[in-house]
């Protein structure tokens, strides 16, 4: 059987077999990072120069090969093109997009340097699965260095229609790079359709069904929603709910309902709109004063990107404003934390929450929505309030779906959730639970790898 090689910007730390792993991507890929897998990517460290050779560590039968980034490469590739151009663009935030040619050159150069470092470790029949927007030109870079095996790409974040992609100066180069893969995967059918439209418009390629016909072959596009290991998350949540940490929280609530939101501190997550929505709830529905507390966990992220610094200042101000306006001497409506909270603790927090508030302005999938559902006690479940612009909304139709741009809609959904009968909560949760337990992490991996294995290999020659 072909060896699976995973390539992603972030690589999880090596772990002992059976131990709980950290991030969403790591958890989702768990079933595939079995013995023999090679996982390659950035080490997360910034050094003076990007070195030529990766550092290799083995753990649980998996080989982890990571490479540091030189300071200038970090600025151009990670802070610059990936997170100041592509991230805002692909989240429909053109007003926040910054573009500099030298950043795009740095992005290409890091992809080339990563490919150069990986090539000596590859075997001809390896199957390579590349993840996310940092690495779109990676297949081009491998092909240019002679690799002819199968290469697939999965985009974890949204994709945009041609009218939005048009704003990116290297739109054409990027689309041609995406079409150098054998398989390209997206979270939803909407993103998939947008990709096909962009391949036609910017790549200049013909599209037949869900395949793009290039000079060198065919690219198969698939929609493959990512999921979680729901039974395992549900178990962790039930266990965590009995810990001291959760007991302390329950005591501090003194019988009040808990609404919870947890994510990275990112402008795509709609945090100011959500704060405003919560303020509207308190202003328009005063019966909920003293009966509910919102715990917002917004883990600091990408702090070298100026837009993230500005967002943090704005949230500090909004949180202070809400608590100043509505607090009573023995009740603080908004609890706002910017620290990272361990997944096991989060699972327990989700389980005891009455409302899960997941209202991104745009999101590829949003696994927090799925984790919230899995964590609930089916006998007394909380209610999920979900943005209809999260990929998860295509599957989680029994959530209270909202337009996150409208704070009144958020306030009304929170009010509905707080007043919802136990019977309706149970019915909605049963349907959501079925969806979350059906579209699992393992299924996501199987669908993608089967699609990749089914391809003949050797995509088109490098763009330009
Ligand atoms: O969801 C997109 C993503 O870039 C993931 O690949 C990553 O793990 C997460 O966001 C955190 O972002 P960063 O790697 O920039 O800290």
C-alpha cells in the first residue's frame, strides 16, 4: 500500500500512541496518522534563516519532519501573503486584504523551500495530502522537482466566487497552482462550485461535471466535510463535567444559564457582532438579566498581524462597555478570556452550557459547532445558535440558524434558546447528534484518501 505523506503548515507535536492529540486537524487525521505515515510542515519556530533540512522526530510510529522559518520568510509567507492576503480574501473580507508583491514571492519561495526539503524523503509511490491555503503552490513545487506520484489538496477554509477572487493580483497563478493537484477537496458544495467557476475563469480550463480539464490531465474536485470523533468527544465531555474545574464554574454561576463561545481571536469569527448581539439580548429582553452569563473564550492568535491587534483592542473595549452597562454588583454578564483553554476542559464547558453561540461571519466548517453538539447530555441538551455562513450550517440544519451580521437576530435566537422547552431541545439535539455522529473525522479522511488513490497521478506541468 502507498505510504501517506501529510503536509500542513502546522504539525502537531509527536504523541505517544493512544494519547489525546491537540488541534482539530490533528484529531481529524488521527485514523490516518498510523504507523509509517510521514507528516511534514513548519515547526512553529522562527529562526534567522529557513534551513535546508527538516528536523525529524518519531512518535507513535509516525515520522514528523518539521522545518523552521527564517524571519523574513515568516513575515512574507505567514504574516504576509497567507494571513494578510489569502485569509481575508477567502473569508470575503476584501476591505482587510493587504497585498504586496514581495509577500507573494515569499509565499512561493517558502513553498519551494519546503518542497526542496521534502523531496529527499519521498518514495515514488507516496501519496501526498497537502492541507490548507498556506500551501496552494506545493504541488507545482514538487512537480518542478520531479515528483510524479499522486498529490491531493484540501482547503479547510472557505472558497470564493470569481468576482471576489478577481481582487487578488495573482488570482490566475493561484488557480493554475490549485489545478496542478490530482484531487482538490472543499468543505461544502458551495465552495466546490465556486472553485469550478474560478478554474474556468482564471485558469482558462474547461470544466466537465466536477472535473477540471487541464493541459496535463484532470483535476477531480470533491466536497468532503470534515467531522470530529464524536463518541470520543462525548466521552471526554461527560468525564470533564465531573471535574473540579467545571464544578468551580457551576458554583460561580449560582444557577444561572451559561452561554458559551470558544474560538481563536479572529475577525472571521464575528466576535464584535456577537458581543453586540448579547448586548441587544440584555437591552431588549430584560427578563434575562441575572439569569444568563456569556463565557467568551477567544484564544489570542496571529498576534503579529495588525488586524488581529486592532480586533483585540476593539473587543477589550466592547467587553468593558457591555459589563459597564449591564453588570450588577453580584452579576457580570460577560466573562471574556483570551487565554487558550485545553480541549478536555472545553468539552466539559460545552456540556454544561445552555447555549452554544457559534456565529462566524464566514467559516470553512467550524468544528466547535460539532463539538458542542457531541458534548451535550441528550437528556437535557443545550441549544446551538449557528451562523448560516459557517460550513457546518449545511449539515446542522436543526440549529437555530442566524445571519451573524444582524445583532438583533442573534439576540432573538438567544432568547428563543433560553425559553425553549425541554422537548424541543431534545428533538433538535437528536437530529444534530445524528448528523455529527454520521459525518465523522474517519469518514472525512476515507473519502479524501479514496478519491486520491483513485487518480492516475502526475498532474499538469508547473504554472508559468
Ligand atoms: O483553520 C485554518 C487554520 O489556519 C488552521 O490550519 C490552523 O491550525 C488554525 O487556522 C490556526 O491558525 P494558525 O496556524 O495561523 O495559528
